[in-house]
């Protein structure tokens, strides 16, 4: 299996301050552009942690070959 790279970022903001979340763009070594869909999770610290954990599990379920 090839070595993989998981691209992610996290930052906390007060929920009422977030107006819009857009996709992120990255450049691959061959010059092609790739897009990463950004997500937002609102709630208490515990709710965010639980939802994030579920999202990570669901993400890897989309790639059963890994």
C-alpha cells in the first residue's frame, strides 16, 4: 500500500462568528490542484469531540481498501 497523507485543519471560533466555510485548495507535486471540503461542527466541547470522532470513523469507512 502507498504511504498516505491525511490533509486536515482545525480551529475553534465562537459559533456566532462563523459566516461561511469554503473548500480548501492544495497543489500536488505534479502541479494539479485538489480540493478539500471543509466541515463545521457546532456544539459543546464534548459534542464536538463526539461528532468529530464519528466523522473520522465514517471517513475511513468510505475507503475499505485501506
